C-alpha cells in the first residue's frame, strides 16, 4: 500500500492513494492553514471510523441481520504535550434496521474492535479505545 502527499500552498497538502483517490488536508488557521480540508489527525479518526464501520456492516450482513444503516461517531482526546497523540478514543455506533438482534450487534462491534479492524489495533498501542452502540428500529 502506498500514498503520496504533496504540498499545495500554505499548510494545505494533497494526499493521493495508490487506489487513485485524492483528499486535501489543511492545517488550522492559527498555523497558516485556510481550513480547506480536514486536519491529518482528523483523517486518523475518519480512518478508524471507516475501518470499523466496514467490519460491522459486513459481520451483520453475514449474520443475516437486517442492517439498513450504520453511523460511527468517533471522539478522540489528545495529549497536551508534543507529540499530541490520541490518549483516549471513544467509538459510538448507531445501527439502524428493523428487528436487529442486540447480541449480534454487540458481537459485531466486539469482533471489529478485538479482531478485524487494523486501524483500531494500530491506535490502541497509544490510546485507550472504548466502544458502545445503540440500535434504532425503523
């Protein structure tokens, strides 16, 4: 897997992935950014949310659960000292569907956190990661 990041202007950078996708990242205005893209650390949280969301949806589908939507909210708290790594991260899943089994949703969340999500495994080396979920019947 490869990625390329190139400076655009100010504190803005264009990231390109080996799979052909691009994203603009930018620094905060107080360091010269123009707020035209997410911060790199926000991208880390997005990566975690995307990785675990894919796992949970795939697991629920394999369990033949009637999952209709999955929203993952990720909140991270960073240390005050440099390097400002994440010290705690909370992942909240909102799973929607009619007739979802709470035990199966809980199992999917645990499997992602403990076995499948590679981003979670990388981040838990420095951060305490917690999870919870809610089910919305629709």
